[in-house]
């Protein structure tokens, strides 16, 4: 594979094709209004991205319930009050020629009370003094994911991405360490995966055959078991339940340290699975056109650009103009990000990322 392969179109099981192999990863920029409505800063950020050459742009983690919030100024999609701002964002992305998706998010046990979150743990032992949510509450949250997807469709988005990573609620239910339930959502791998599968299947039923569904999965931490996640993913691929899998890796080159896949790259554990018509992409330290092309060689259908896209908004155009393009070295100054178009709110968020913004820079 060469860098030129990154600019070939990619068909998806449902809806329009991707015009190239660059997807903008969902980024929680914490620049929305306090009620979750999209701010002028969200809109400006999306407008920048829409002109930057991506094939699909995912808006960042958006709450499917008011109590599922994890971050201050997190975007919401749990109310029709959010529709005007979301519609404006979807329109900007479409006018720029890219496909669009909203990432659907519920923080589960990681919900933060200080910003209005209500912890909703799978198990009574996870958050001190908080009972496990009931079966009925699981079903309510499932239905909230589905309602949020319908809202995204009304706003004009081509699809949604279901956030199943980082110990948020769907990831939490997959973990045998965080889920000790005895109802139909706990116990066996099949039961622990039920929540995720019901969300995805419900979105497909609710939004029809032209709506695109992605699924974000992480493998590390929170007691997740690689062997189990591979088994669940194999079923999702075989049943073609999603259009694409987004593997959220901190480093796309990382190697499995233990277990039956020891010595293999984490990525290869999933690229080796038969995936029928489902597309697979990965995020994680993709800072150059060469690395992006290598990932296609390693079995990815597309790449997800995150930090490199914050450093240089039009990363795909940079790679097209120069196949040897490499991202600026981090940390960068706050002023560098400001000149690139980041709002002060977004810059403040990035200061919380280790090694991204030079300490003390203005």
C-alpha cells in the first residue's frame, strides 16, 4: 500500500461511501454550552474540519441522557433542544463533502456529579454508596441511545458511532471486573455483550437501512479481556451489525503483552477476523502519511486522525500535497493552537493532555 491508496473511496454497508480513507476521530473538546447545546466554538471547529478533506467527521462524545455526563461543557444529544446546533453542524459537514456521525455516549459509573452526572454502575461494588442500576434502568438507557440516534438522523447526520470504549457504560458492562450482575445483562460473555448488541440493533430498527452505525471499542484497562472482545467483535462482523469498527488504541502499533495473543499487535488480533462488509479502522499515534499508509497495509480499511488533526486541521490535504508529511512535534505552544483556530476552551482542554501543550505557554 502507498500513500495514494489513502485517497481511494471506500463503500460502507449502508448509506453513501467515504470519499477517502481519513476519518476524523471523535474529540471531546469541552467547548459546548453548559446545557449541552452546541456553541459558536463547536460550530467553528466543525466548519474548519468540513473544509479539511476528511471522508467522515465524527462529532465528539454526546450525552444520550443528562445524567450520563462526564465532562464540563460536554455536548448533548439527549434533548430536542440540542437539535438546532446539531443540525447546523451536520449541514456544515455535508456542504464540505464529508459524511457525518455523532458519537453517542453515556458515562455509566464514570459520570461526574460535579457537572450534573449521576453515576450508573453495572455493579454495586464499583462506586462507593451507589447501587447497581436495575434491569429496567439498563433498558431505559438502551432506549436513550436509540432515541439519540433518531435525533441525529433528524439533525441530518449520516450516522452515529456508539461509544463502547474507555470504561464508559457499554464498555463497563463488557468487563467481568465491573459487571457482576445476575440478570440478563451479567454473567456470561453473551449476557455482558447484550447491552451493546441491543443498542446497535435498536438503532438499526429505529433509523432504517440507509443510516450508518459505527462502534468504538478499546481493549485496555477496566478489566476488559482481549479474548472476549475478539469473540464479541467476531459476532458483530459476522452479522454485519455495524458499518465500521473504530479501534481506539493509544498506540496503533502496540503489542499484546500477555495471554493467548502475546507478541502480536493488538490491531492484528482484529484485522485477522473475517469481517464480511464491515470496515475496520484504528486510531493511535498516526502522525504521518507514511504511518497512515502502513495501517492500510496492516489490514485497516481507514484511519482515524485525532491528535494530528488538532495540530494541523487539514491533515488529509497536507498528506495529499506531501506524501512524506509529518505532524509538528509536541508539545506545541498555546499560541500555535490559537493561530490554527482552536478556541480558548479547546486549548484549555488540551492542557490537560500530558505532553500536548507546552507548560506555561500563552
